[in-house]
């Protein structure tokens, strides 16, 4: 799991990435972000997200359409339409938004 800086609506938020592939975990946060399948919005930033709605998230200049799902204790899960949304972003641009 790693965290990425993103823009959700008009606000800037830090999203946690989840949902990986492969047998073993990757060693760098950059590779961790590239194979993420979903994002978790913390409770404090998820107040106005309605379950079932579609929201656009901007990560490193790329717009990603996501469906809002229920998650643990008030936080929300953003499930992108594509399976690996951060896969094709250049490492240089992605490194700028990965929070270590």
C-alpha cells in the first residue's frame, strides 16, 4: 500500500492505493502505485461522496473515472473503470505524486 496525491472534485486529497497483482509485493513505492487497482478516500475527505455515484479523480494529470463504494468506518473506496489506472503514467510524473 502507498499513498498518492490526487484531486477529487475541487479538493486536493491523499488517497491510499490497494489491490495488487502477483505473488509478492513490490519493493518500491513507485512500482506499488503502478499496479494499484483501487483508491481509498479517508473519512474526513469522504463526507460528500454518495455511494454508487461516479466521480473523476485526477492523479498526475490523468483523469480517472471511478465508482464510489462503501468501505470501512466511513471511508470510501473509489473503484476505477479500468483495471490498472496508473500503469501507463510515466515514472517521472508518478514519482511526483507518490507520498512515502
